C-alpha cells in the first residue's frame, strides 16, 4: 500500500500505488485496484498524470532472453478522460536489443484542449506529435484509439507502426499548419496511418460557410519527402 518510486530511464515513477502480487518460479501476477495514483513517466508521457481509478491485472514472466510483461484490459481514469489499455512488452536482457511493444488504448470523453497530456509522446514520431498538438484546437474528443506495434526507442521510429483514429464533436480542426482558418464546430472522424491522414467531416463551418460534408486526404509519402 502507498508504494512510491521515482522515474528512472524506462521505468515509471509511482506515488501512492496499491498493488497485490502473487509469485511462483518465474511468473509474477500483479493486480491493481486503486482510487488514487500519480504516474510520472517522462519516457512515454510529457506530464505527470493523476489517476483517480485504476483496475486491472498484469503478468510478468521471466524468459531465457528477458522479461515479458502482458496485461489484461487496464481501466485508467482521470478527471478528464476514461481510458482502457491493453499491452504486451518484451524487455530483453541484452541492452543492445530494443524493447518490443504491442499496445492498444482507447480514450473517451476528452476535452480537445487537454488531449496532448494523454498522448503517449514517447512512441509517436515528433512531426506527427506536433501535428496532433496543433491540429485539434477545441471541442470534445468523443473517442480516440491508438495502436502501437514495434520496437521502442527514439532511434526505432522506422521499426514501429502507429495507427490513430478519433471522433470529435463541436471541434476546431486545422488539418495543415498553413491553413489560415480551421474548420470550426466540426463533427468528424479522423484516421492517421503512418503519416497519412484521412478525415470525414459530417458537419461544420469554414470561413463562415456551413459545411454539410467534407473530406481531407493527406497521403503517405516516403520518409524525408514533403506532402
């Protein structure tokens, strides 16, 4: 109860963690059931997160070449967002081999102005992260999904795939930084797949005109090229 530790390299910092652990041989079962937890993880998130509801189970297995950490669905809620996350993380003993992650996370009911706090910045390419920060200006993120598959580490971007999908309501969206005016009060679905963007707007305003429908398609391009 009330376990505390500082963040260090790839390990998160935790404050006021309540945790049950069962262990046998090379298998550890961890059960989370907490109503308050402070998470500091600079390797993944830019800001500390205060979780008001944490439940779920994880299994840590020691293998010949490293550790394997797997989770059942984890329910992690804050004052701003409800989220469910499930992941698998391979941590090799050989430090020259990067960790490998498979992760799926779903967010619900997020204020657009707060969405950057909950993006896993450590696994998102910097240009995509900047685009997400600057493109969604206001409104409500009804649902957001992220899928991550591949090696972790800043030098492993080419060996990692990220898929993002989100639905917004009453949002101000600027799809490209040189747009003078964002689409305002928009209801839209957006998919970001390896640098390409596809969006369908079902309602909105643009330069004071009413939009009944609109589409945005920014295709994927080779690394180093311009859209």
